[in-house]
């Protein structure tokens, strides 16, 4: 285990205008963090009480920073007004064996931002008993089918369990299977 390695690049412009009254700073940055600590699962036969933590993950961050400030005087009264804006886009580039990590409704997965919201997508509310019947004809929600009724949230069947035709190590099939289960959880935002 070692320290994380961070490689940063930034490009910026500073300007002072109008007799030193207006100062503007603009910067673009890119940061690659390699060797982020990640816990890995090991077989119980090893005899370890805890899973080891190793330098395995890689994340990139990029964005813009903008700051403007205005200084002036009215008589003996001096004032300053400032404004700043920062954007950040982060993306997980790699994880140990591409295995995502979920904690409650937060998830870390390759190709997504760190700790994005992870859950079930919805597409409205059942308006009538006929809506419920039509949904049940195409989709099942094991253990909850008997409780579906008018006024309930309607969940979307997005994915299924991995199949033999999916790539090795796939965590889900991107083909709906007609069943609402843990495989249907997805990116909901950050």
C-alpha cells in the first residue's frame, strides 16, 4: 500500500481592469488520481477477519473555476463585492476487477461520478386499477405484486440478471427481464 498519486494540469487567466477595481480569474483544471484505496473481498478460507485495502482505483476530475471581485469607494465608504463559480465533473476510470461498491443509495461504479444516487427509476403513479392490471401483465415485482394498487409508484424494468451472452464479469444484463429486482437499480443523478 502506498500514497495516492495525483497528476494535475491547469490553465488560467488573471485580469485586473478599470483602475484596479475589477479583478477576474478564470481557470480550467484536470486532475487524475491513481492508486485510490479500495477494499477487496478475499475468500473466507484465508482466515483474515477483515478484507484488505489496496491502492486500486483511478478517478479523474475536471472543471472550471471563475472568480470576479469589484472594489470601489463612495466617499469614505469602501466596499467589495465578489462572485465565484466552480464546476466539477468526476469520473471513476477503474476499480478492482470492475466491481462496483454500494453504500445505501450511493454507489461507486466505473464510468460514473463517485457516490452517485443509485436506485429504482420510476415512470409515474398508477392512476386506475386498469393501469395496475396492464403493468402486472408485463412485469412482476416479486413479494410486492399483491400490494400494487392505484396511487402506488410504478417502477421501470430496465435490466436483468447477467446471462451467458453477456461479457465475462458483467454485473447485469442490459435487457429487461420482466421482473423488478436489484438488477433494475440504476444511475439516478449525483
